[in-house]
C-alpha cells in the first residue's frame, strides 16, 4: 500500500462535520460496486475483529440498509439508514444511525473521484449537533474507517 492510500480525517473544532478521504488502487466502477453490492460490503465494512451480518442493503434512492457488527465477546452493534442518492460511479448520499443511540442520525455523502485507474473516496458527514459529532469521533470511528478501507483495498486488489 502506498503512502497516498492513507486515510485522512478532519474534524474541525466548532462544526458538526467530519470530512475524510482515502485513495485506493482500483477503478471507480469497482469501488462503487463494492459500496453497493451487499456481498462485497460484507467483506470490507468495519474493523477486522468484528463480524458483520448484512440485514438489508438496497442501494437505490429510497432503499434502506442495516447491518450488525459483532465483537469477539458476542456483543452486537446495529446500524441502519436510508439511501437518498445513488449515482453510479459518482457518489452516494445516505443516512447513518447507530441502534444504541437512536434518534441521532447523520447524513453521509461519499464521492468517488476517478484518478485514472485509481479512486479517491471523499466523505462528508453532517451530524445534528456538535455533541453527536464529538461522540462519533471519540467512539473510534477513525480506526474503524481505516481498517475498513484497508480491507476494501485488499478485496479490490487481491493483496
């Protein structure tokens, strides 16, 4: 993995946003498919030590998604949301909600930038409050994202 394939996360003080980007050594079409095909999502989403069960993954406008991560001790963590925009090979807009903190919904926008056989994945997440954003950042979000992107690249490149 090259140094340009390092996750960069920005959470500026005083705003309820988190921005991030990560490059992967795979074409946009392959990355988009890995985000929208539930069988592929199950192979890369989240930290390595967690197992994932995809409950639903209907990647279309108005479609819902839900999955459960389970840790080695058997603790389960459910997540769910709704797809608001799914533009092939360009981007996805969806909500995100952790079942353990209901009513605290964020809005995620991911954009796939074509770098000529490589892809830059750009995320912007908007939280309802500064406190929600800070709680998500403190929860280990960056580690989970970093490991997920490593797994995504491994899936797409076979490395």
